[in-house]
C-alpha cells in the first residue's frame, strides 16, 4: 500500500456506500478518517450525518452548506451555456462533483491529511469526475478508491457488511437502486432500473407528481434574466439557490422534468438513468426563449455548435481544465445582452413559452411583419437568393 496513510478526508453522504467505506478505511488502513459532507440541497438527508459518521468511527465531521455556491458557480454557468448531455441529461450529478472535490481538497490541506477518498464505483463516471478534480487542484494528493480495492462488489455484500458492523443505512433489499440528490436534480440508477425495458415504478419519484396527477389548471410565471442568469420570479428578486428551489417546487407540482435515459458513460458502457430535474427544465426553456430575441444569429449558431463539447467536458469531469475555462469565458461573453423577462405556462409535464420581452431585443416588428413596411425591400431577396444559388447552379451545369 506504499507510504503509511495516517489521515484521510472522505467525501461522505451517509448512504450505504460511504457508510461502509468509512468503517472499511479505518479497518484497512488503521488511519484517522475525517468526513466531509456538502449540503447542496439534498434535503433531510443531511440531518443524521454527523451522528452516524461519529458513531461509525469518524474523528471529525465537516458539513458545509454550499447550496448558494453550487447554484451560482456551477449550475448557472452551465445553464448560461444551455448545457445538455446527449440531448436529454441536464448534468445534475456531474455539476456537483467538482464543487465537492474542491472543498474536500481544501479540508484535506487544512487538516494535514495524507489522502482523500470517495464512494464512486470503478464502473461509473463519478470516480473520474472526483479524481480529475482532485489532481487539478492538488497534483500530489493521494487517492483511495475503495471500489477499486475491496472485494465488496455488490449492494448485497455492502448491506451485509453494514449489518455485521452495526451501521445504519437507508438502502434496503426492497429498493436497491442508487439515488443521488442535490438542488438541481435527483437521479436513480441500478437495481430494478437496470433493465431498460422496465418502466420506472411511480413510487421512486420524489420531486415531481405524475403529469396525469398534476393540477388541471395551468400556472403562469414570469422569470427575469440579467446577463443570462435568472434573478427574479414574478417580479420578486431571488438568490440563485432560492430561485432554483422555487422552480423545483413549481415544476414538481406540475409534473415537469422527468427524464428516462440510456446514456453513454465516459468509461465506455451504456447506463440507464432516471432523472427528475423540474426547476432546471423550466430554467432551460426560459433561457432559450430569452436568448431568442437578444442574441445575434451567428453568435448563437457558433455557441450552439460548442454545447455538445461543453456538456461532454462537464459529464467527463474536466470542469477544472483549461479548455473548460476557455469555453466558459466565451459562453459568458455571449450572455452580455441576454436580459429581460420570459412568461411561461406550466401544465401537466409541459413548460410552454407564452412571451418574451427585453430592452435589448434584436427582434424588430417593423422588419418581421407580413404587413406593409418601409424598412425592407422584398425585391432585394431576389439577388440574395441568386448569389447563394450560384455555386449550386454551376455544380449542376458541370454535371450536365
């Protein structure tokens, strides 16, 4: 095992995996373990963490409320880019990992720890996201990844270990799927969801009602944007985290934001994930509508061509890479004039844009109208078309 490990900072959620890992690290490395838990909007799960961690053997427990930082510095930048992976996934888990990693390394440095550890499996994306972020911040950090070392390679084995060691965990045989929750989304993977033909059972959903059970009356809201970020709802200013929390409540009430996706993991395999992202789904629709009247066409098309790359970088774990910094700076430059108000209707799983307005709008009714106007000569279109058709005509003439 190389040099003796004396102190480890563990990214600890209090779930099955990290609860077992905490005890396993102590037994395997005979070391001190400090746990770090980031409160990024996972709800009631945070409350029992300190007592459970200390009971399981942690010498010190960090629980940091990072909800505002998460939304302001990670979620909003990605939504300014309209980032979406494989046309469906709004990157809820992916965006949380660099934030957790950054704070974990800060704690390790402050505590003089030898190593950091995480609960990501050797098959998933999270191991890559955590460890790329660790190395980007501290190139010499030692990393312990238990899933790549131990022989507890199933949920059943982990639950037996937990039972044998008197560790209280929420996972049971009846609901063996894995969940990850933060203020942006909840994801569900594994267990009964591993067969992509199986419909997700209704009782797994936490944030959203089924669309058919949503209210029969639609709800209209207005979101105000300033340089690409939502800053107010229905005229009331809201902080980033409070904005997303309120959008989650509204979206969940109307059954908005469910996604069932078979995605391509970075490590090479396909994986089935079920996601709830109610607030994020509303926010993305509103942002696209705001851009539609405030962003130049060529700027928009160039930016759109880079969205798959941006989303891929987030999904693969390269948040702290030079190419990500370059892309984000460019994206933020495109948002300079993305300010105004968008009106939306929420109804039975749908988020429908009703209207958009901005003092910086590039939309001009005088130019766009089908009625008589004095600013656009329709005859000019003939030369425009003939010039654009020239190469097509020459190509066909040569073939003849």
